[in-house]
């Protein structure tokens, strides 16, 4: 199956490129920083350590996936490997989705490893829910980075666009709360700003409601809310894959 | 040395010199730098909770705890005779309030307020911290009762302000009604009333507790019944005098 072969090649490249070592380094760094900060905490030292480690590992997983996708795709474009692959008797959809499946596999592997690192401090059920959410989140990031890397064809712009997209999506709920919170006036400028923020939020994934540290600290979320949040992630990942496929099909290499 | 590298000898002498000189300068500069904790007056005005939420990028639990570490690092008072004497308490309370709004289920801000910032030898500052604990308690009494119970303890033993202690204890008894709240916390007001020589009021409270059936532990019920008898004896003695 060509898609599976392409996915395997991507995973092989990630393994040989040192991604497992970087993931191990991220775990050690997060655990070390969490242990240090918990030593200076007056109370809630375990909760603090869990929160810090989870937040760092989440950011680390997203960064590693984005960097891996961008560097891999742009290297392939740069050394004309992609053109050579496109000469094979395979559809462009197979090329694109095969790579995306491989990068999603990288995200899944990172999510499993990072979730395991949290097991000493949080209940296994909560960790499993957190890990599944992280896996879907990294898949979304992989799809976004693949889209930006193929569309922009430059390393720095691709990573910058992915980072901007991701941070904006994570901050959107806070921005909406600020735009409509107490203290905002009812003038035209405020209403316009609120409308713009609300409009932007419509085309972004609700990343503030997934992979939440509170699941590890205060117990798992209600099943309905959890399923809805993960469903939103899956939907947006498919949207990004469709957008990427659209761009990939119409591009001349 | 791998096949992709040339020998060290091909590096020009001035590059070696620049590298070593810069490294030495960096180490010397860092060694001479006085790290030191931030000064007491350095606590800036507290940000709005919404701003902190934005800055935490969707990680409010981690953001709240990191903010608490930052706040506690300001004027952290090791073995100083007058800890936190220069700390601006209204600003401090603003920070604690923002952290609590960021993660309302965290015990950290109220623990710090009641166990650290309220235990300063400066009465006016202690009262500011205690009032913060009191105002926050109503937001989630069954989770935050311990901080207000400690506040009542401090008001009684440190500030010697029995009416204030009674007010706090009464709020614990009235609003912290969950099963996990221990009875000693719910009964604090009785003992404060005794200290205030309000024996009749204490007697009525104990009698009410015994009749309400809220006491599930027979030992506890026996203890309070004994206490009730002692109170009645004290009231009788006082009336004879």
C-alpha cells in the first residue's frame, strides 16, 4: 500500500534524524524543571510539578512535530526529492496523505512517550485522556505545518506561520473573554474589535479546550465535553488536510 | 574527529584567541554579577486575570502556579527579622486575586495568604491578607474552608481580635457544609464564644449541634455533651456570683 510505505519512510527519517533523542531530552528537561520548581513551592508541590511538566511536554511535542515536518518537507523540496517522487505512478493525494500519515505517527509516538512520563503524578485514566488529546493535537499541528511548508516552501516562514497559527488558536478564548469582558465600552471600535475577534475564532480550532492540565489535576472532563473537543480537533485536522491537498494538486513543481 | 571535519590546527590563531578571550570574559562577567532576589518594592501592579489568562496560552493551571512562584520570590524573607515589611500588600492581594481567578481550584494563593503573608508581625498587613482570605472564601467555601479556619486562628491568637475570629469561624460553620469539612472547623465558633465569655451563646450552639444529628462520631458527641455540662456549670457559677 503506497500510503503506508510513504508513512513508514517518514517515520524512518524521523527515527534516524534523532527525534527519539530529542523527545527523551524534552522529557528529562521538563522533569528536571518541574522537580526544581516544586522544591521552591510552598504548597501544592505535586500539582505544580504536574502542571509544569504537562505544559512543557505539550509545548515540546508541538514544537518537535512542527520542526520535524517543516524540515523534512523543505529538505525534500530543496534537493528535488519531491519532484523525483512525483514522477512515480502515484496520485498526488497518495503522496500528500502518505506523508501526513507518517507525521501523524510521529505525533502519536511523542504523545505516548510524553503521557508515560506523567504517570507517576496523575491517575492513569486522566493521563490516557490527556495523551489521546495530545496525539490528536500533534496530528493537527502536523497537518498545519505540512500545509504551510508546501504552500510557502521556505523553512522560516513555514515555522513562523505554524507558530503564529498555533499560539493564536490557544489564545483565542482569552482574547474573546477580554474583548467582551467587563470594562469594555460599547463604542463602535469595541464592537468592531469584538466582531473581528469572533470572526477569527470561527476559522481556528478551539485548542484551549483540549489537552488540558486540569484533567490531570482535578479529574477527567465530562465525556460529552471531551468528545466534543476531540471531535473539533479531528474535524479541523481533516480541514487542513483538505486545504493542503487542494494546494498540492494545483501547484506546479 | 569525523571524516567531515578538518584538524584543529587549521583554525587561525586569532580565532582561537577571540574564542578563549570571549569565553573568559563571559565567565568573569557572570561570576561578578550579583544575582540577588528582587527588592521589596519591585512587585509591580497586578495584571488583570484576563491578561494572565492570555499570557498563559491556554495553560491556566501552570500559569497560576508559576505566577505564585514569581510573587513569593519578591521579598522572600529567609531568616529576616521583619519579613515582607516593605511589601506593598494591596498590590500583593491584587496578584493573589488574579492567580485565584486564573485557577479557582488552586489552594496556593489562599495558603500563601493565610500561612505566609498573614503571619507577618505587622498587624495592618496581616489584616489585609486575612481579609483577602475572607473575601475569597465565599467563592468556594467547601474547598477554601481551611484557609479561613486558619485566618480565624490567627485573628484570635495573633491579633487578639476575638470578634474578627468569631466572624470568620461563623462563616466557616455557616457556609462550609460539605461532609469532608471536619467538625472541629464547624465548631470553632463555640470555642471562640467561650473565650469571649459569651457562655450562653456557646451553650446554645453546642445544644443545637447535638440536637441537629450532625455529629456522627459518638466520641465527638460525648465530648461536646461534656463540654455542654461544663458550660452550664460555669453559667450557674457566674449567676451565683
